[in-house]
């Protein structure tokens, strides 16, 4: 789509959200605030408008008005006008998920009920003279026709807002009469007392039904006003979200306040954006990054090194940045936050026009099953600098898969006959399928994998090993000095079948029960050093093939994070891609690589997350070698978009090679061709 035909929200945006405190209302100077947003590099401001508190003189019954609002002017109108004077768009933040107890006393039917019939109270022990907040039911009238929709009408009639964002639109388990009746109507049974027993689509259906009412009302009232909704990396229906919104956002929080043992995985922003990009034809998803190390400590900032790394993953993987701050610049006492946001936005501005409508050039696709197995593969791919996309089941069509050289199917993914047919055709026509773990007895699947029809599954094995088989084994690259690598877990005992199937790795069974592996050493001999039990089968199938792992490689990566397991994964990808890799870079643990194309130019993003997290400092990576396949082309220029420092390169007929002398946090290399 040409730039002239795009709506403002279809163009790159840098959003700053100021989460406001009502007692600071008197400190908000509209023109000063808009000027500060401009200085910090924002193109759009997200500002509290309605829901828990109305930040304007609302007339809607049940809509609590911020009692600290100025009486001599309309703060909301002034902030909108000041933003527009600075060329900044204004998005109204609405949150109807809870309201104060006085509304509950008047309209108890609007609120969430626990199985006991009691309402859900939020922050009952908060210090200070605050009223109680109570959760509202997503299916009740407060979040629909009695309050939410009248508030939308009030705003759209009276304020020049540019967009609407619904905060906390999520489903909260509720046992009110409305929810009981709706559940019974949909599923023909009573709503389960245990939320874990809810129908799989119950939560998503409630969100969709509620948001659809909001979306249709907004579009009927002012079609030019876009709506923004959350999506979740786990247990969400991305297609259902897109039915009721114009733009998607996700919130990969870097919550450090849960303790180091529960620190979020370093790839969380990257993977969240990859999922949001999996449905083409939509604006780049927004990645919301909170400035704090958890809501418990929301008045201070993330360690700056950690913060910069976390932020950089959003644009580097094709998303738009959305900064979430607690307060306005004048009330934020941790000025490191303001400096980090300002500097980061300057870097984004150097890259965003090139990334606008850029297409992924990942050669590997990972079926996203939203579980630990998919996480393990994502961890391995990212840590080995292998660009990949994530696909949902409904996206794995013949046409979509044709763009990838390899498709990874994590363990425990349920494979239908139709899906097996699709991936078999994909392999037959040149693709590679990688499957791990226990597989079903479906004959067509086993024919694709090159394994026998009969098999059994072992008990969990410990003190065991994986043995590489044969000379010049492609799985043994960079591991040539060892025959064995560590192994643990269940194995599907099977056999390779057919002349096109070869065994690349076998099982060395346990040498001892776990309790006696250390003593005595005199008994540490391997009772069986070789078996014919395959751990990895490579099967040529048509012009492509399959790699079958009879164990869980993702489980080993998740639990142990050993270098040899990462190397094994990397070697499998090399086997499937052959000489067709578009870009190769030096391997560093914590280095992220993503690859895009626009107007014939390559966009190579490198993000440095090396070091023990949370990062206390950004440790520069030196002399990163980048190798680009030319495929008959000649390079015109290599431009580091962020540093702007010129780079030289050398080229032969097949590849161009360059060295990035230093990577602090994030760089984007734009490679153009003659």
C-alpha cells in the first residue's frame, strides 16, 4: 500500500503510555506534557481517559469521575489539543475491568461472582483512604450497554481522539447468573467450579463477544478511529482477536520482582512479536514494554542494560514499540527511564521506514503450540542465530509452507490426517520436516519419518547418552571430538525402515541408576556401549525429507541448556538447509538474529543479550562475522542504520563477508544489491 493511501495508524508508530495517578492530576500541564512527548521521540500518546476513572466530566451513570480534575478547564480536551499541535496522535486508554464499591452497592448484578457468590475485591488492604475496587463481569451490563458503550459515545461525540485502546479486556472467571446461563447455552452443561475445566474457547468467546460490541459501535460512530486489543503468546485465539480490532498489541513484561529463579526467558519479546506477525496483511504488532522491573516496583526502572536489550527485541523482530511508564516525565523520579526511552526512540526512527512493510526472510518455521516444547525449540533457534517464523496450525497450508526450507513440529502436537497430508506433500516437494518425541501410529506419518509401524515408549531414562553414528555425520559438526553427548528422558523405541532412511544417532542406555552414578567409580563402565535403537532418523522423502528425533530435544534444552544440545539443533537445521542459508553469523549465546527484505534490500537485525540476566551492563560483542549468500547478485552497499559507521566487505561469486567490529545492543544492517 502506498504511503499516501495509508491511514496514520497503518504507518510506523512510537507510542508512549503515561499511566496516570489521580493524585498527580494537578501536575499535568497539557502543553508541557505534549512537548516532553515530542522530545522523547513519541509519535503517539496513550492517555488515561475512562473506565475505572473518567478523566473528563463524564455524565454516564456509574462512570466514576476523577475527583482531582481541574474545575476551570477540560483537561482531556487540552491534552488532546496540545498533542495535535505537536503532531502527536492521541489514543484513549479505557479500562472497564473494575470499578469502585459504591457502584457495586447500586448495581450488584454488574460484577464478578466467585463460586461462593462473593464479589471479587481488588486491593482491599491498600494503605490510604481509598474506596474498594471490584471486578466487573465481562458479560455484564457495566462492560457492555450500560456503561462502556455510553462512555464510548460520549468520547466519540465530544473529543477528537485518534484511537481507542482497551486495557485489561480479559476474562475473569465468574459465576454470576449471566455467565452461568451463557455457559449452559453454549455448551449444554453447567459452568464447572474448577476454572481448569472450562471449555477451551470459553474465555476467548467471552472476550470476543464483549469486544465485538465495542468495535462495531466505534466503527458505526467514527469509522476512522482504530481500536487496539491485546493478544497473548499463550492460550489465545489470534484470529478471534483480529475479528474485533484494527491493531494488535502484546505485553511481554520483564518481571524481575518475581525473583531470579523465575526471570522471564530472554526471548519473550522476540517470540511475542513473531506470533503477532504470523497473520499477514496487518499493521506491525505493538510490543508494550513496562519501564519497571515489575508492578511491585513500578516507581523505579529496569536496570538500564536489561531495559535496552528488552526494548530492542521489539523492532528487531518486526514490531512497533509501545513504552509504558508510571506517571508523566515530571513525576518520574528515575530519570534513567526517560533517557533510555529517548535514546531508544531515536534509534527506532533510523530503522522504522525501512522496516515498514518489510517481509520476513526466515527459512525455518516453528509450529507454535504454546507449550514448553515450542519454547525449547524457540530458545535453541534464537540462541543459535537461526531466523525463524512461528505458525499456528491453521496457517500451515501448502501455499504458506512453500516459502520455508524446514518445518519444526514440537513434541505432543496433535497431528490430524489432513495436516500429515500437508506436511508429506511439503517434504515431497523439497521441504524438510523435523519431528520430535512420541508419534502416533498413523501410517502416513511413519512413512514420512521413515520409521516402523510398531513401537513402544521407554520409561524416563537417566545416566544415558546419545551416540553419533557413522563417519562424516552432519549432526556431529563442531562435536567431532566426542562420540557421546548427554541424554535424559523417554525414548520411542522404533526402527528405521526403507533404503532412504539412515540412523544418525543411537541410544547408549543407562550405565547406572541415578542414585549410584557417582560411586563407586570402579563400577562406572558402560554395560552396553552400542545399540541399534535410533535417537535420530534421517529420511529422504521425495525431493525433501524428514528428521525424526525419538526423544525430546526441546526438553533437554529447557532443562539443561547444554552447548551440545544447542549444537545438535543447529546441525539439524544446517542439514535441512544445506548450502541455501541466506545469512550466517558468528555464534554467541544471547545474540539474536532476524532477517527481513524490502524493495530488494536485506535487513539484518542483531540484538546483543549476552551476559547473566538481568543484565547489569551491556557487554559488547566484537568482530561478529556476517556471511550473506549472493545468489547471483552483487552488493551495492552495506549500511549500519543505527551506528551509521561504514562497513567494508569482501565478496566472491557465492558469498559476501563482512565483520561488524562491535555490537553494543542493537544494529540493523541494510544490504542493497546492484
